[in-house]
């Protein structure tokens, strides 16, 4: 692997700690894409891969061996960003960094016009094409094709970064975080623009609020779908209805008065006399034992 570090990068590295310098020179800079200055798309990097790159084998006389921790690597990346060497474009499972001070003019592979100039000078000029206009059109078309081919990777990588940033908004908001790679694959197929993304996030927010309200009232709610299924089924277009069945237990409009059964053949007069006659009969059956005690 061949790469060149320019003077601006060396000046920015001057004064930084050794672990920051080694991280930039061994873990970041060699894997930079020379067309976009981005690290982490064509060849992914992460805090774990950087820690493995900085691994020190144990030797006699070396007190510090092994790999730095994840927190140390995180602080190193933040320090390089503060120094102006990189800018962090993603803080997900894998890092996406952009080298700000890298200059591709130092790269031999990207020096324009080295071999084409020599080949153009060595070609004989005796043969003149008959259809000059057609040849010019062909050359212009070839130049346009080369320009489009050169710009295509840059456009694809920028689109990947934008999609990843938009997906991060959705992923942080979605309650059920499962099968991230599959969800990102479906999200990439949808390729939502900013209005559609806002619509998706607003619909998801309404669904979360409706679910929370139902759970607060003790209603049963189904489990959340996997993020990939939610995206593939276009669940952001579902209508959210909040229908709460409020059970009013032990609520009565009036006083609780017990009503007695009414006999349609019962008359108050006969009823009272019957009751009084029964009472007299019960009283007549009572024997007074007071007289026997004397």
C-alpha cells in the first residue's frame, strides 16, 4: 500500500500524542479514498479495528502492551477532529471519517496527463481525419463519458452518507431495534427524500404516542414489527386510530336503593292485617313462666 502525507498533515500532527499520530498514520490515512477523501465506506473501519491496528505485542522491557480500549480510541478520534485533521460523519457501528488536509496532488496515481501527454506527442500528425467534425464530436463525447465515470463514485458515496444519516434518525426513534442491516437495506431501496423522511418520522411518532396512551389505559397492544417489516410494508401510511374502551367500574348515577318485589295481587289492607294476625298468633304462642316462679 502506497500513500503520501503532505506538509499540512505533518504540521497538524505535530504536538499531538503518539497514539493520535499512529492512529492517523496507520489506522486512517492508508485507507482513504483518493477521490472523495473519505475513510470507512469502501473499507469499513471501527473502534475495534483501530484498536487491533494499534496492538502492541508484549516484549521484555515494554510496560504498556496490548490494545487500547474503546474509550481511548474514541478520545483519539475526537482529538484528531479538534486538530482539524478529520471530520466525523458517522458514529455508528463503523466509522465514516473525512480527511480534511489530504491532498491528492501528492499521489502519483492521480497525477493527470503524465502518460497521455507523452503518447500524444509521439503520435504522427501526417494522417488527417476526413470528417473533422465527427472526430471532434467523438472526442467531446469521450470526455463527457470520462467526467461522468469519474464523478459517479463520488455521487454514490455522498448518497450513501446521506442515506446513512437519514436512517440513523429513523433507527434512533424506532422502539424495536432488531435486524439493523436488513432494515438499512430496505431503507436504501426506498431511498426517501427529506419530505418523505419527515412524513415517516411523524407517522412513527404518532404511532408511538397512540400505543403509549393505550398502554396507560390498560389496553392490549400488539408487539412492534421489525424495522425492516415496518419499512417494507409502508406502515407510515397506516391510519392511527385511538379508540379507548374506558370501563366505568362501580360507577352509578343515583343512590343504590334496593327495590322490593311487588305482588300484583297484594293489597295494603289485607297485607297489613295478615302481618298483624301473624304477629298476634306468634305472641299467643308465648308462655309466660313468671307465674310458675312464684
